[in-house]
């Protein structure tokens, strides 16, 4: 397909999309009067406008124009349980009938803390409202514990709304003293750590670039980075806000790596806002402000909704009853199997398209070969990527515009088969 043909095809895809979704268009136009960009979550932006959804059930979403889609985005990993999971909703509703915003402690907080410590093999945990906050507090802990300022991050990383490193440190990032190294490059990472060793407070790493394209770290890379960091006295922070869903104890554990502090979030809240950071007691006990604390100046950590009743109750149901370790292991294996099926469809098509990921998280790329780092992501065919998104959407499959796909617990085998058929038909249509 020539460039001019591509442009015409994309223009038609936009026009067809707009014709099918007049109410979403109207909602978007009205919202722009009061919200810059028409929404408050930049990742949802795509041309010509994003859809407005009015209901969801299990693994489906229905938009304001009455179209129903198989939801394979899963709210960027937060929607692991699907929509309106009754076991969570009913338990939270029951809790809210007896209490709401608690200016004190309630039992769910300690119960969820125990579940998390036992599940992920950490010694202490504290709760926040989002993964962004969890990473913010983890980095702050490292700075205070070491008395140093610099924090090493990796190109292509994303650790929340003020920690964006797709192509360098974004100008809106929180004002930490960041240094950067390429992802999956052991030698380069060790060199940066060595260069800044005496002033390095922490190394922050995702075991898989989530927003950066579902690119897994190699075990060798993770091992080299963590060892080099510890050699210079830096704190090792793992961002598992997305990837703790993999296996019994998260993706770091599956890759044979152990951090000092780990950030958690998303799916554990069962659809409610959630974040947490936890790890070794030598770091986490810096926040012990109790009368029993031996610390002369413990670190204060406020937050009206850190222990909010809805999220704490939901988290107890998620980890205690629904997404047990056995279920997590099985779901990871099912995700690996589905990703390989998607890759087989891509390979059979002969198109320059591939699939990367780990477990139930994956991404479709307009690339002939799988990306290994952020620089490889820059080589994606942006026009083809957009056509893949609209092709799947037209066939009733909702994924991220950037290609991210997340397998949820309620997806049926029939829905997986329908996705594979839609993917094959979309690829075949791109002559």
C-alpha cells in the first residue's frame, strides 16, 4: 500500500468511525467546554475522538451509541476482573452501608496489608491512591534513606503521570534528579550506575516496559542492574504496578530478581483507586510514627483516602478470594498461550506486525521484528499501527490505540477466538 493509499485509508477509517459514533462525538465536543482535551486521562486520546462508554459487563463494554465491544484493554491492566465483578461490588456495598470515609483505622486496612505481605513476600506495606503515588513515595524513601539525590530510570519507562520517560524525561515530571539508561542494555546501565554511584539514591525498573510497549526485561539485565545498584549502595525499586499480576508473586519473582521496595497498584483495587509500596522493613519502618517507634524523626505519610474503605475492602476480596496465587499462575500461562496465538496470526499474514509481552499483558506492534527497547519502538509504522486499531474496533474488539492488549479473568475461549479472527481479518484487509 502506497503512502497516499495509506492516508486515504486512514481518512476513511476516521470518517467511518465518526459516522458510527455521533453520540460519542457530541459527548466529546461538549466535554471540551469544561475539560482541556475533553477528558482527564491523556492516554485515552486518539483521532478523531475517543469513545464514551456507558456500561460494562464481564469482558464487554457498551458505548453511548449502543455498540458493544469485547474489552481487551482491561483499563490498562486495572480491569483484570472485568466489569461489575459482583463479588467485589457486593462486598464494598455491604461495607459502605455501615461506614464510608473513616477518619481512623478500620479492619480492612490491616487485613489487606497482611494479604499483600504474604502474597508478594514483602515485610511491610503502606497504601496510596494510585501507582503514581506509590512510585513517588518509593523514590522519596530511597532519597531519605541514602541521603543522595539521583535516581536512575530507563528510557521507555513510565511510573505514573509525573514519571514519564518515553523519550527522555518529560518536562512535567516531578523534580527528582533523574539520570537515564537504555532498557535491556546491561553494559550501558552498569556504566551509568558506576558514573553516578556516589550520588545515586535508587534505581527504578519495570520488569517489563508496560506503557513502553510490553517489552520484557531479560533476567540477565535485571540481575546486572540490581547487583550494580547494590554495589554502590543504591536502593532497588521495582515498579510492579502492572506486572504483579503475573505468577504467584509478580514478574520480578518469575525473573529471579528481588527489589528492596516495590510499587503496586491497579488490579488489586478491583476497579477502585489503589496504590501501595512495600518491601524491606529497614526502609518501610522509616514511616513508623507510632508511640512505640524508636525513630527520632519518622517520615510522615498523609493521605485522606490512603486507607479508604472501598479500596481496602475490594483489595481483600481480590487477593483473598478471587485472584489467588493459583489463579494468577494459571492466568499467566493462559496469557502466554494467547499471545503466541496472536503472534502466529501475525506471522501467517506476512505483514510487518509482531506481538510482545509476558503473561496476560501484551502489545501488537507495526514492526517486522519484536522491539527490544524504547529506540526500537520509535521504528514502528505509525500509520499501520493506527489502521490496526481501527480495524479491530470496527470488528468489535477494543484495545489501546497504541496496541496494548490485556487478558482479563472473564474472557471466554469464544472471545479469544473472536479476537484472533478479527485480527486475521484486519491484517488481511491491509493490502
